[in-house]
């Protein structure tokens, strides 16, 4: 291990980016905690699952002796999957913010978030507005380090997301020709960038990564 980050918490470990980030985090950290509703497949031996619906953190206080050094948030859904805008906001805003507040309240000083290109709390687009509101809420927390990654379309096997699969077929082949600001990115590549941000020694302050900075 080449990092001073000994422990991490990964929210969204069963998702497209999270599942790719999990083994990378496990290689770099002594312990990785995995909060969620279901245990990820092939969870590393140094990971620990915490069953939660993100509304009650009693189990966290029982299972964890100390707060994780870094919280990585690779968690979210689509409005179609959620079923309503209200439910989408609950999943993509309320749950991550609640977990971040719990972690920071117990000593976590570093958070890394997978957001989205166009995130802006003032956006006329509901999806972008929710993503931007979460970013703004995290800004208000007393963090030493906050890294926000804003990818465009994610390339990879999207379970139960047919529209995103169609978009991949259209834009995937021409991805290298598109401007970096809207260029699709492989989920594995984004996962690598997420973990790099989580463990980098010089991780102070607020950093937003989008466009070219996601591919470097």
C-alpha cells in the first residue's frame, strides 16, 4: 500500500462505477466498508458490508470503531428507475448527503463524489439541478478535501437502463472524436480516477474534475 489512507467507505459498490472501484480501493486500503441494501458480488476479503437503507445509521455506529478516512460516493439512479422526481431526489440527494453528514460527524475529512456533467443547482433541468444541489450541500460540510467528478455518458453494462445502452451504441464508437466536455467515459476509467482522488496525498481543498481532467 502506497497511501496514508487506511480505510474507505464506498457508497454504490454494486453499481457500474462502484463495482469497478471496489477492488481498486481494496488494494489500497486496509479496510473498505460497503453500505447498501445488498452485498456486492465477489466482495474483497478486507471489505465489510453494512446493511442499510440510508435512513438509519445505528448499524454503522455498532460495526465501525472509527470513521473511514475517505468516503467515496458512486451512487445514483435514473428518474425512470426511481419512478418519480421526488423518489429520484431522495436517492440521489437525501441518501448521499445523509451518509456524508454521518461520516463527517464522526471524523471523516475526505469525500469523493461521482456527480454529472452539467450539475448546477440553478439548472432548469431537474436531473442536473439535483446533482448540483448535492454538490453545494457537500461544500457546506467541514471537509478538508472534496473531489467532485463530473462525467458525461458512462460506457459499460447498464443493467435495467435500456436508454443508456442505446446511447452507448450511438456515441460509443465516436467517443474519441467528441469534445472532452461531453465525451463518454468507460466506467472502469472513471473508477480509476475516483480511487486516485481518494488516495492521493495532495488531496486538500475542493477540486472539480470534468472534461479533459477525467481522461488524464
